[in-house]
């Protein structure tokens, strides 16, 4: 008997813990909630999917992509923890328990394993007699939380000797608190090198500070940021120039060797604004592919030895023959759905025939609805069930705020980038 799958798209939970330091936290988070929609493609297509709010235009996506087996539920309240909100909603909990079926088992796939996940699974066991399988949740919450920090990555890589070689962490240090940051910044600037300051638990590029030789406002800018308090702070060389932004995701099972899921090329606007990801067979020929995947596997094996299990992603910067590891996300990532979109809707060997990616467009008129998007994109919109290339509007929950995310697929990486450009032109957004 197949165990029913429950996906919980709690992508904003850990971000919120850090973003509460911002003055405009509600506005900031409102731009992120649509990321919940990415879970539409996680795990099997037939599943129960819990999101912060109902997925926008879900009926259209079900019909267009022929994914009728998705059941989407949302809790009545929103506290900043999706699992806590589920626990507080008796009707939703009863529906989840019913989804377990006669076998009284569920396979749970979260975006992030949080402390409230364990309360949720215990409630299912004690109140509803439902056993939860957790293939993507590390049993040690403290280990997951440590590895998800900037210092966690630097310490892990240092323990493996990855401060040198073709795949390494950037030159830098971590400080016990912000009081030690000015001296660390000045030490790097004195070498003629710019540097970047990162809060240890920072997410989504929030609070990043970049300093260049000659800057004399270090203390003032630190004091003016709400993202730095007594937590640890990482100060690293700011990598710039002729660079690319590859990333990689691994699965660490409980009882099998870790394996590579996919690699992507991250698409940035400026130095810190991520707009999309692409994965393609052409990336395997990039000079950075071997050092990144081999270095990533070393991290995965060590993480497994320490007790980690589940997915994790590494964001890197590739420059001058060296791959620098600058972030480890001990969870699913913003590109997990890109890979699974390809696997589910094109096929398990999709990289042999296609490139797949996503891209977020900003600056559309507020108040826009899906019919207008479909009119503007016209014949570019096509389902991978019936075409070899096309654009699929997704993450439609916050479309009316002026942001549109789309999935793209095409026979080659060059053709995929051309599709992104054509969609941008059709939406009248320029470059």
C-alpha cells in the first residue's frame, strides 16, 4: 500500500524568525508567502498540500498541468509557524488524519524541519493514532539549526580542510557579536579587498552589508542595521568581477549514501537579488561543475556521519577556477521545485532532453489577474504535457501585488534563456 504524502510548505517560518528584526517585517514577508506555491511540485503530484493561504489559481493549474490529485488546505490562523497553526485548527488536523487512510501512516515532506514539526507529529500519533514517516527531517533539531547558519557552514568546511583547494569557503572569519565586526572588516579592507558582513542566521539576503576599501562608516552602518545584535556575525571577502552563481542540492538518506539531486545556475539581478534558477545538461560541462559537486558530496557525507538526513542546498560563487561555498540551506530550497517540475512533467531523464528553470518578474501593474497574464504571454504559454518548450505561470498567490513567477522549459539552455527574454518583452518589462 502506498503511504499518502503530506507536504507542508512552511518556507517562511525560519525567515520570519530573522525578518522580525526589520522595521517593515509584514511588508517584507508579504512578498515571500507566494513561495508556498512551489510545493505544488514537491514529492508525488498526488498529495495533500498545506500552505499558509490557499494557492492562487489552483484550479487553473490543476487543469492546465493535469495534476488533479492535489488537495490544498490552509489553517484558519497565521502565527508565523505553519505547524503551530495546523495544530490550532481542529478541522484541518482531522482532515490530515483522514488523509492517512486505513493504514494510519503519512509521509511528511516539509520545506524546513522546525521544533513545531515534532509537536505536530506527536499530536498525530497521540490524538489520531497516525504514524508519520520523515524521510527529509533530521532527527536532531539542534544539528539542523546549527548547519543552517553561516558559522555552521564555515566550521563544517574547516573541519574538512576546505579552506583551500578548488572548492572552499571564502577567506574570512566569524565574530562572536557585532562589537567585533569593525575590526574584522578593517583587517580585510586593509588587504585592498572588499568584504561582506552576514548575520549568522540571515535569510534571503536580508541585512547584508558590503564594505569597500576606503569606507569609513563601518560602525555607523552596523549600528543603523536592525539585523545585527549579539548573535554571531560572519565577515568574508566580497567576491566580485567575472563570477557565476552555481548551486547544488543533495539528498542525505537515513540508510543509503548521499546523492546529488541537481545543480543550477542562479540568476541574479545585481549582487544580492535572486530572480531565478536554471538547470540543464549544459551545466555539467561548466568548469565549476566537478569541484562543486565533489566538494558538496564531501559535505553531504560528513553531515550524514554527524546524523543529518534530508535535503540541503549549497549556494556558491565561482571565480578564477575556484568555487567558493557561501551558504548552506539545511532544508529544501528555492530551486527544489524546478527539478521536480522537470521530473514529474517531462520525465525522470528530463535533463537529457530539456533545460528547466524559473524566473520572478517584478514591476507588473498591481491588481493584475491571470487572464491578463495569459493574454500578454499568448502562445508562449504551453504545458510540458503537450509541448517541447513553453512558459507556465506559477506562484500566483500574490500576482495582484505586481510579482509573477513562471516556470520555463526548452530543449536547450540557450533556448530557455531566449524564452525568459521573450516573456519579459511580452510582459512589457524591458530587460
